[in-house]
C-alpha cells in the first residue's frame, strides 16, 4: 500500500502504522498490536495533542498570528508544540522538570523553543512545572497556555484520530485497548472513541508504580505506591482529560516488567522504544491473557508505542544509568 503524498508537515501527524507484535502476541496467546506513534514527525504520541490544542486555540481566537504557546511538559508535548508552532509561525516557551532526559532538552532547544527548566516538585508546590508554565503564559503578551492536562482538545485528538485509525486498521474488530496515562488524553480519548464504535471493547488503564490511578479505578481512592523512572506517564489526580474516561479494568506494571518488553522488542523485533511503551505492552499482554481466559475467541488487543527510544540513549539505553537506578542492564549494553 502506498502512503499518500501530503502538502503540509502538519498532515504528517497521525495516520501512524500499526504493527503486530510477535513476542507479546505469543506471550498473551492472542494478537497484540502496537500503534507506532514514534512515527509522528516529533517522534511521539504527543504530536496529535499538540496539533489539536493549537487548532482549538486558533478556532477560539485565543491564539493570534505570531503569538506564543506556553506549556509545562515532560518533553514530548513540548516537542510536538514546537514543531506545530514552527509550521504555523508561532513561538514556544516550554517549562520542563530538570529530571527529564537530556535528549528531550536538546531536541527542544534544537527546534527553537525557549526552554525553562525547574526543579522537580509535587503538584501542590507552586514551583511545579505546570503552575510555572501557567504563570509564564499569563505574564507573556500574546501567549496562550496549552494546558494539556485539563484542556480536553488533547483527548479530542484521540477521539477523532487515533481511535478511528485503530478501528479502520483492524477492520472494525478490536476486543481490548490499553495504555498508561500522563495527561490521560490518550487512554480517555481512544477509550471514548472506540466505545462509540463498539461498546463491547474492553478499555484498560495500565498504570506505572508511583501513580495514583490504579488504586482510583480499582478501589475508588487516589493513592500512589512505589515509584517509576518512566517519563511522560504517572498521574496523581483526575485531570479534565480523564473525567468520564470509560475504564473497565486496570493493571499495574513495574519498571522491571516494562523493561523486559523494551529489551525484547528491541532485540527480537528491531523496535527501539521508550519505557512507557514497554509498560504499555506489558499491560496489553495482561489484558490479552485476561480476555483469552474469559473465553473470548480470536482476541485482538491494541496499545500505544508512545515514543522512540532514541530519546533515551543517555538513560534507558545507558548501562551506567540503568545500574545507578538499580535496574537490570540489557546484556548487549553490559558487554560494551
Ligand atoms: N508516554 C510518553 C513517553 C509520553 O510523553 C506521554 C505524554 N505525557 C505518555 C506516554 C502519555 O500520554 P497521555 O498524556 O496522552 O496520557
């Protein structure tokens, strides 16, 4: 099949390929499909949210020609916003916790974004990157605050693009979908979009440790346990994007279990991904097994391959970094 030619960079966002993951499918005893969001121009799932947020602000008239987009982000949304802004003639100011990967900071600077680094802090602290970005947006003339956590243009991107793409790519037959939540835009949006097409699809949240959503959906209480080094996921509150998300069931996945899939997908299938993708795949295997055990025939589960591993060469793919975090070192890195 030939991919169509497009007339704008922005048309390169979305319509990502879907790949059958062999190892995960064997492990689950059913089909596990990965949506290749690393194939977006900014190499992550967040290009979609960035485009929808900017288009929404233009439609509302809050973003004027030559204006500035300000956002607090773990990095990928900033990269998406910076490239969308460049394509449309806007400026970007990106506030990021200084704990995020070096590669994301370098990429943002390379894209021409103004980068503001703040110390990692709890959400209740006024210095948290989200609050800092809101204040900067208020202080900057002609600026809008993208507000990805509570701006539902984020999940709309997935209701209107990711979900119908998955549906079409799987010929209208999908039994389960799962992924982790950062803002919650992806899980809520894909969940809502798929449920509208087939209410029988099972939507599962895959939560890392250190996040509060697993306990919320399992027991009704926002409570975090443990910790995770995964970037871009792990939420402690019900964001506006998560409100009304159709979550049927939930899994909690450790970094170690996510890393097993990061290593296997790289060494066995040639896919170099970030840790949130490994955690998502572990969740998809768990969901697939559960649906198979419930007696469903020919089970098909989809998940999100959120971003490229090239964004984490100095962390996830670095033997010293892994060892310092007490995580297992990939055998081929230990040899180097
Ligand atoms: N994985 C990575 C690497 C991310 O950057 C993000 C975005 N924060 C997510 C997963 C989660 O996506 P969402 O914000 O839609 O929940």
